[in-house]
C-alpha cells in the first residue's frame, strides 16, 4: 500500500512539474522589456484581448497598471502579454532589459505588470530547467558525475519545492536556484540532465527539495543545527574531506552591535547579509574575536552548507565516485527514484 501511494504521489508531482514556471530577470525590476524572435524559430505573441501577432520584435513598457506594447508600426495597451510557437507550444525567444542584459530562453513566455515593474515568467519543460540550472550552478570544469549529481538535486528541488513565489513557482536567483539561458544540446550540463532524466531524491518514500551549496567548509550542517524547521528531510551532517583539506577561508570585520546579532543560525546570517552585503558572512562555519573596537569574523566555506557540497562533489567525481555515490554521501539515508 505504501509503495502504491508513493507511485501515485510521483505521478501527481510529475504531472504538476511538467513545466516549471520560472520568474526571470526580476533583480532588474525593469519597466522596459524587449521580446525578440530567434531566426528560424516560430514566435507568436498576444495580449489579453486575444490579439495575436507574429513577428520579430516587441517593446513592452509599464504604463501605470498596464503595459504599452509597441511593434514598431503600432502600439496598444494590455495587462498581460504571452508568447509561444503559435500552436500553444514551447519555442525559443530572446528577452532583454535595454542597456543591461539579453538572454535566450526556451519555453513559453508571459509578461504582466506588478506594482512598479514588469514580471517576466518563462514556462519551461522540466528537463530544460534542470539543464539550465546545472549550467548556471555548477563550478567550472566539474566532472560529469558531479554534474549528474547536481542534476538530480536540481530536479528534486524543482519537483518537490512547491511554489516559492506569488506569481510563479521559482525565481532564477540563488533564492531558489540560479538559472540563465539553456545550455547547448551537447554541453556537459545538458548531457548530465539527459543522463539522469527523471531521477529524483526521496527520503522515507517522500520526495524532498534537495538543498546544496558551493562550499561546506569541511562539514555540512543539519537543519536543526542552523535553527531551521525539519520538514521532509533533516539533512544529516557529513564530513567533506576535500573542503577539510582545502578550506575556502574568509575574514570580515563588523561592529559589535552587528556581531551581537550573529548567532549560529541561517536566519541570523541572512539577516546580516541583507544589511551588510552577502560577503559579510559568506557561510555558517565561522568564529569571532574582538579587535580594536570591532569584531573579526573568520570562517570557511560559501553558502548555507546544507546538503550537497559542489566543491566536494567535484573532488569525489575526480576520484572515481559515481553520481549515486556522491548523492548517498551528501544525502544519507536517501534513495534515487525514477519518476
């Protein structure tokens, strides 16, 4: 009965996770967005009045609570703007914030006004999102087995992570998972996603949103250690021999007042980072001592230190470990399931 229920759960989650709703380029809080076609790819866009337009270039500008849509020859206002291949399917297109950034995406697009900015949402197939996350999150020259482990962790986060934002499921920043444009089909990141297609992590027959970080400092943390609630998986602490041998050291200075708010919790670290900058306390492995009226904070690692350590995983892969062995090490008592 338990096995049957788990299979039903997997099928339900797979159906829900067929497309991942990713909010992109939100850090720019832009009122201007340009949508353009990719040569050789069909792109058809429309507004909330069901006016469909096939073409090459659209300029969207926030005008009070509506968008002004310009095609070069005409302009009209709308409260929603969507793009696909003309048949309701995925396609490729470029999204740019004028003068700041240009990225290519694969999927379906929606742009809508929210408060004082335009919200850009790309609905992309799950495996496209996984490959994009692996390409953006993984350290340079990471071996294939480490990339496969990253792919399974990223997919688990997307499938079991629920909805983390009001207008979409996930964002493209480290608040959720770092994501840029999809990698080339033959790239290592795309190959890792393909080789692990449909594989996710489960603990006690329940999928969980796998967490991971850049460098653990020599030992990963449990949720309880960092004052975080335990839900689907407790994250058992494990030793990371590579980070122990090659510590990623950092030093920072702060006032006594700020240092008094720094407890051994992820909440206090994030709170300080929002006030002082993300380099103020890069990790949860640190110690303090006073010096000349201020406080010196010394530590190792980068990130929250929960779950898979990307530096450690790369070293395990270089030394012959498979992606399954990497996952078993950083996520003890879990199993890899095929959806």
